[in-house]
C-alpha cells in the first residue's frame, strides 16, 4: 500500500472514529437531559460533557495552567491543586474507544483500560492529549499495566 493510500485510510478511520464518538455521546447526553427530576445546577455538568465528548474540546483551564489527568478517585485533588495544576477525570468507558483498544491491549484487560488505550491510540481526544501528566493509581492489575499497554506518557 502506498504512503498516500495509507494516509488516506488513516484519515478516513479517524473521521469515522470522531463521527461515531460524537454521535454516540450526543445520543446519551440527550437521554440524560430528558430524564425527569434533574437537580438544580446540572446544566454545568451537561455543558462539560457536551464540550468534551460532542464538541471534542479540551477541559476548561487557563492556558498557562497544567492539567493532570487521573483515572481514579484514589488521587487526592488537593495534591493536584497544591501543585498548581487542574485535575481532569479520565475514567470514561466508551464503546467506540473500547473497540479500538481491544486490538492493542491484552485480552484480559478491563473495558476501562481498553477504552483508554483506544483514546490514546487514536490521539484524537483533546481531553487525553492535552494533559500535562496522567496519574494512574495501582488499584487493579489492569490499571497497573495500563501505562505500558496504553502508551501513556508519565512525565511533565
């Protein structure tokens, strides 16, 4: 396969991934918004979900402030704020990313790790790509191995 054809194929795959990701996210966000009895102030949550998963934008942070991605509630946010950074939650199971990650991580890896690997493999999710650092707590074997499986960089 020539370089041009390979590049065109990769571009089509990326467009399909983004299209499927944004459509699926928009569908589930609509379902959430239609649920009765939503608490007051939930619109901020909906706006954040829309910005990140439908509009494919990054987390809101001042340009000069670093963002530190975390995969678990085991990482104290106070430490991240004390370091002058903003915490960004990355635990998000996602079927579109899962299907990509399923091809590159061990068969016995959990769906979360497969989704993370899918996001990292595509390089298309700004939330993941713009983190200055990612903290991966060792709460299970899958997360322990995720930096090597998912090619997560672990430095600032």
